[in-house]
C-alpha cells in the first residue's frame, strides 16, 4: 500500500501563517490613549509649577514684611535715645520731637521720623534724623525707604507697599488710629501695619523705652 502523498510539500505550497502586528484601529487607539496620558501629565506639571510659584511668592512677601517690621522697629525704638555719658559734640535737639507720626491717609500709608544718637558705630556716636515711608521706585516697584535729614533716599526693603500707624499704647491703655489727632503724645508702644502689593500684612508693636517726645502730624 503506497503512502499518502504530502500535497503541500509536493507542489511547493506552504501552510498559511497568521500575520503578526497591530491593525490600524488598534494603532489609532494606542495613539489616542498616549495623547490623553501626555496631556494629563502636562497639566499636572504646569499646575505643580504654578503652585510652587504661588508658594514662593507668598513666602517672599512674608519675608519682606517680616524684614521691614524688624528693621523699622529697630530704628523707631531708639527714638529719643541718648547714651550715658552724653557724647561730646553730639547733641539731640530737644526742641524737636524725637518721634513724628505723619498720618497721611495716602495709598502708601504714613511717614515716621525718628531722631536719636546712634552709638553703635566703631567711629563714635552720630546724630540720626531719619524718615521712613513707602513709595514707588523708578521701575514702579514698591519700596520701604529711609530718608536722611539731608533728603537722601535709601531703599530699605523691596516689596513694601504701605506703612500705617494703627494705634498706640500709653499709661491710659490702647488707642486706635482714629484717636491720632494732631498734637503731642506720650506713647509707650506704637502699633504699625506693613503691607505688600499682594495684600500680605504684618502687625508690629514697637516699644519706645526712651519715652520720646512724640508729635502727630495729620494731613489737612
């Protein structure tokens, strides 16, 4: 009995093989899914960067008001200070108030003047007659400025949009801003509010150990 012929091999025909790979529909679906994932990842990254920028800006504003409160408080609390023994050749004119609260009710707030004898320098004591207020610089950026009696203006802290006197404390208790009428005061503590352009604020209570002669000036 003769063997069964192997037809496929005899006539050179190979069995059909199933094609490997993706169909067009599967490829389009994969591309669409990849696009969705990339879009979601991009939005997440942008949102994270915006959040980081917001946190950084808020931290910068808080650092600005903290620094301004510390520097301004350090100067104001020395109002009326004269070292003992009194230095030769350096005097504080007692006919002038040692602390002036210039209540302006302007956009940038109030001005403050501090007069004292500074004995913290190695060159010897000097008379300080300084004014502090907020304003805009040449680039339109808010600044806390320190001005000398000669009119020289020095930027002290960038970002401070306003400085306001919110009240004071004396032997009779706590008084608010509305009680600041033109005239003289005998404050123990001055209450201030410092603010940045984005609305970050800091309230500071500045003690006045030398009990400076204080004058309130109000704009008409």
